[in-house]
C-alpha cells in the first residue's frame, strides 16, 4: 500500500482547480446504459472509484473511447447481460458502492438487474431498501440470496409508472428509481426525492436524451415514461466536496489560495458554513478567493450566544461529506464548535487520530463531537496515521499539512478513491508531500 510523507507547517499559495464531481459521475456513467446511442461525457475525474465503474461498464459490453483529458464516449448498443451472473461481476461489483446504480437502467431497458452487496466507505450502515422498494413499486420482482449477498430485480413485462413516497431522501436511491422510471409505461411521481445538484444534473442529462422529467430541483419529481432514449453530450459539475476541502486547507495552513471555476450557484450552504467558522472567502467571478488568515479565524456563535452547531442534512442542507473537513478546521479556530453527524454512525471515529495530534475534541457519542479551538496557539503535532475512508483521509491530510514536523499517512488508496492526483496538485501550490 502507498503512503504520503508530509512536511507540515508550510504556507501555500496559488490557484487550484477542482476536479469533476465524483458523486455526479457515478450517476451519469450508469445512465449511459439507458440507450444504444453514443453519449459523450466531459470533466470525468481520474480517480479509483470512477475508473472502476468505467471498467465495469466495459466488461458489460459498453464501447468506451477516451477522446481527451476527462472526456469519454460511451455506447451501450451490445450490452452483455449474462455478465451480471458471473463470479467476476460479483467480485467487481462488490468492490464499488456506486455499482448499485447500474440496476435501475438495466432493469428499465433489459427487464432485469443484479448486484452484489456494494462496497465503499466503512462509515456505518448504508441501507439499500429505498432503491429496491422503488423498483418493486414500479412492478419489479425482488430476490435476495443471503449466502453470497446477491440482489436481483426482474420485470420481464416492463415497468409501470406509479406514485411513491420515499422513506428517505436517498440521493443514489432517487437516481436509481428515476433511471428506472424514465422507460416505464405511464407516469411516475416520486415524493421526498433527493434534490442535490448532482441529481439535478442527471435529470437534465436524461431530458437531453429524450426523457420527460419535471420538478427538477424539488423533492417532487414527475416522470412521464418514454419508449426509448437517445444520445447526448454532458459536462460534469466541479466537485463541491473537493471545493470545501480546499477551503479547509487554506484556513488550516493560513494560506492564500484561489479555487477556480467552482460553479457558485451549486454550492448551496457550503460557503456560509465556512464563514460561520470565521473563514474569509470572496466571490471573484466564478472563483473563490481565500486570503491568508494571519490572525486566525473567529467562530460565530448563535444569536443568543449559544455554541455554534454544524450538522448535516439532505440538500439544501449541509452535506455530510464535508463534516470531517469542518471538524479539522474547527481545531484551530477561536471558539468552540459542536459537530453533529446525523446520517452515518461511524464517520466521526477518526477523531482519535486528531486527538493524538494534540487536538482538543470530546467525542460525545458516535454522532456528536465538541471541538475546542486552539486559535493556532498550539499547532497540531506530526504523527503516523491511516486513512479509514475518503473524507476522513483528506481531513487527516489537511491536518498533517498544518502540523509541525513530518507526518505519514498510510492506506492512501482511500484518498485516491476520491481525489485526482492530489499530491501533484498540492505540490503545485507549495505543499511538501511525497508519495512513497
């Protein structure tokens, strides 16, 4: 396994451009299975999880051609459905969380879809019930093999539109159900649908392919089924999680950084949450400029003087993927912050590594942590640590870049799953980081 050696305490300076959004790409790539016509997708991030999904699509028979940096064409005109029942697929699909989203398109177009229990981050239970209950509502029959954790849905006579209320506003669940419903007979309504920008992008792409999805951006989607979809060209948004990561990096290292082409209109609460931590960030066109924080950053309390609480929620609430970053940034603020991670019960367990580095954190329970800011009067200390998941990994990397001394981060494959050439991009703005 690879490691990062990081010499911390170095001020950084320069421009950094966010990669294409990982979470959007996982949905968009699965949607190419909905048509036999050619689809061009631009701004695809070159990261492990996305490359695994592209490989899986190729093994399913999708014709894939790289036409430029981050740009590919896909044509699913000779899909090999029998591959879904092979041992190779069980192993391949089980290594990637995003593989669950091939089921909806395959079910819609070919009348069946199978998937092994998906892998991904170990951040707590991530239920699949919403996905399969949606397929059942559309008329599919569900089966589950407990011995090898293999799921299947079948609808040999096609799917039929219906009204449904989701039991949770699952992003991947909503995406999967919408992709199934676009080729169903009749009209489907989905209430309590997720409405994240990446899901909006998926719906807009399918409309460009000939689907009839309305209510985009709201929690009530209406889908009028069509007989078939065609090709299109689509560009993936910049990754809002990476943008938040660079904001946190600038604050923790007290660096002057400009984040380029961030798509401000799709950032939601992210800029305001970092401003509540006392971080100055300016909108310059479609860029974010963060000046050097020489005097540190002062946390804003609530109006009544209560301790600031930052919690996650479905969009347009604050994304849970950035709570790990916010927690690290809070270790050097002026003031105290309560971090409340509601959606995943294991995501805060990496704080023991920050405590080893000298952070003042009280882990109240699996969902809540109180952070007592150092105000840079006591910087974090370098240490050796292992990356448990993508978001904790980048948080520990940011902590190491701000710490005194040389830190080692192991299991960096977790970071590479979500961040493209991160060591090269950090070195370009002055970071002292080596991959070994």
